[in-house]
C-alpha cells in the first residue's frame, strides 16, 4: 500500500470516526450523561446518609473520661446493634448529654427501674455491689459532689452512665439518668 493510499484511507477513517462521534453529541446525549451522573451522585449521597445514620458512624473521644478502656481518638459507633436488643449493663455507648446536647461516650451502669447507690467508694445496683472488671484494681467511685453516699433511681426507659476514669468523668452523677432515646449506639473500640 502506497503512502498516498494509506493517507487517503486514514483520512477517510478519521473523518467517519469524527462524523460518527459528532452525531452522538446531541442534546439528548448530553442530557442522558447529566442524568446518569446525577443519579450516581444522588444514590451515593443517600447510601452514605443511610449507613452513617442507621448503621455505622465515626465518634471522636476527646479527654480521659473513659481511660483506660478508650484513649482519645476515633472509634466506630454501631447504631444498628440496638435495633434487635436493648442496651445492656457494661456496654460502652454514645449518648446525648441532657444538659447541653453534646455527644458523650460512657459505660452503662444502671438499667431502667434499677437503683444505684454510691457508698464508701463502691457502686451498688439494687443493693448488690457491682463487680467492675473493666476498672483498674483499687478504683473508687464517689458521688460527684464528694458526698460519701448517693442514691439514684432510674425511671422507666432511663439508663445510668459513668465514665471508667471515675475521678475525671462528668456523667450521670452530674446530669442524671439518660433516656433511651438519647442513647445513639454502642461504641466499638
């Protein structure tokens, strides 16, 4: 094949390729591309919102109120776990602080209808001393106002929360029991 014939064949192919491509560049084609891209973005945003609102969310722990169980940093909040079961004692949860609406990460100590008694540095639930395996040995728990004894009773649908670093935690000893609707989910370390 000579160069002239090759150039003519190439020109013919390029011309038809470009002409075919130009025929596809219509308003209908642009509209289809735009709608497809819009659908992908909308579905992506919707799935992100659904997953972060109902299943998993990132929670930032700042401060030392949960030390030594949780250090300051980012953790996952499992919002799905309480759809099929109720919160249980010793669960580490994220809840809305009833005083100022901020997010707090604490451990569930008392369940609905239970009485929590703080006496001589120990926690009693319904008259029985609570065994707190998650605390360092020798950790004492006192009422926040430094009273030696304090009795708190959880109402129906209320939970008593405390941080593991008892001397440096603002928890239910300060803001009282937390409503079930204010418990967002379980924190996964």
